[in-house]
C-alpha cells in the first residue's frame, strides 16, 4: 500500500498509538504519542515503516540503546509525567466504565534500574549464545547489555545466561533463565533445558560456587544451593520456592504494603487472600492476627515456616485452597475485621461476591489488572461499600503494566 500521513489520537491500553484513518477502523502505531503527525505504510491494523513528521513536545530520547528493538519497554520515548498520567487514566477509565468516580493519589513510580527479578531468554548460536529479552512482537532474542529497567546486578548475569544456554539447551531450543536477587545472592530458576545428567549437575554446582549464587534450580529441581535465597517480608525472612512470585521492585512492594497497612490499620484479625509467600501477611502480623490463604502448597509451607521462625509476630495461620474454585464463604469470613485480596490478572469475582455477602468491614483491594479491579470494585460498591482513594503503583516502569491498590469500607447496615 501507499504511504499515508496521519495524526495519533491517543494511546491504547498496550501503549501503542491509535489513529483513525476512516470508518474502516483504527490503525495502531507503536512508539508514538498523542498529537504526533506520523507517516507510514498500513499493514492490516498496523502502521509500519513509521516516521515521525511532527513530534510531540512530550517526546524524549529513550535512555536505552536497545529500546526500539527490544520488546520489554514501550514507553521510554515519553516524559515520565505523561506516562504516570496515562497509567492513572487507564485505571480511571476502567472504573468509569462501571460508573465509578474515584479520587486518585499521586502515582508512585519505581526508579530506573530497580527491577530485582528478570526472566532472560537464552539461545545457542553457531558462534556461542545470545541472552536478553525477546524483540518487539517476535521470538528473536535481543541482547540488552545496558538495560535501564533491571538492577545492575542482574545485567551482570547475562554472560552466565549465555553460558547456561551453551551448556544446557539444544540448538533449536530456548532457555528461560529467571534471576531474582536475594540476601543470599542471585537465585536462578532455569526452564526449557535438556534433561539433567551427572555431568551437568556437577557443572551447575561448580558455577553456583564460582559465581557466588544462592541457588540454581533446573526445570523445578534444586541442583545447587550455596546459601538460602532469603527475601525479607517485614521482620520475617522468607525462602521462596524456585521461581516463586515476588513483587518486581523493593520500592513497588513498599508502596503497596504502606497502602494496605493504612487501609487495615485498626484491624485485629485479617484474612489475606491469594497470600503468596507472605508479602502482606507477614508484615501485617506485627499488629494483627492473620489467616493467609493461597492455592500453592509450596507457598503456604514457606509462609508458615517464616512465621514460626520469626519471634514477636502475632499468630499467622495458613490454608492451602484454590479460591477460584472454593472461595471462602461468609461463615468463614465473619470472624475477620478486614481482608486483603491480591488476585492474579483474572481478578477474584467469586471471592469478592462472598466478601460482600459476609460484609467484612474493610477490604484492601490490590490488583495488576485495572479491568478486573474495576469489575470487582463495582461488586462491592453495589453491596454497600465506599471506595477510598486509589493508589496507582508503577513498578513495571516504561511498560503498559499497571498496579493499583485501594480500600473499600462498608457503609450501609
């Protein structure tokens, strides 16, 4: 098709610019900003071979040399203030779709180079190996030696990811090398590799000692352990299972926890739903009794062990339970003064309906999906809850991901 020139109207929820050419539908233009005049070649719903004709005053030079190729970030070309406002508006629009008008606190954004965990993709090549992230909309691996998102300690492990690809992947396969920083050193969880044999086990053990790693797990099996990969959650020291979920940045976790603490401040008994390894349950136990519910038995075991090993905390009971299939019922919830709920992206519609029926006095809603956050919040508002100030937390800097936390208080009798 012929090249066209068009103005970008707005950003979509994935961070791409959206322009409307005619009644045939929108065109999506990556790495553009609202108000920019751009030219390109339409390819279906995408605008390719993009050129910026009139840049937005909000456009800045991307700090990462790999930005245009790497698929990890989509908003490095925009001023920080614009990105924060856009993420807040994504949440506002989701709430407005349910008729909810909310008050927003200032967006809290994690600083550059603060991500404490990353999943590197690594492939063997004819001359060695590549390690980094996938290219934009592709399975091609792009090396990211100066990535501005992850902590420098993680960048320093890219050569190790390449070494592991040479040692443990096939020519056509791809390793996922998930690396998490811990008090005991880097914690590696490798997946997609060839089956373990005695020689590979020996080599991995030597690498763990050589590079002062805390642990190496290979397709779920711990094959080398030099020191416990401890994570601090309040006063507790937690040793998660390999590859277990953790908040992406220390700063982001602190922001979410501070808001949750404020919401449930005067509660004596708290239920923590989708509790994970204890991100909220363990810190809250310095003030209240907590019942932590999580579907994965490995996580509840880790949480229970951390509580038992930490003196001075109130009681933390744990329960392994799939809250999608078996949400806690009102007769189980009525003994709690407050609830914390932090579900996966799908939200927790069934469990939220039971919280509403139980009329738990105060609820701290944490979410990584504005759409399901708004849906679940609407359920509680219809049941007589009032929504407090909404806090957007951006710990996935320069990405389209948005996290949000807010309190809901029962107001009707």
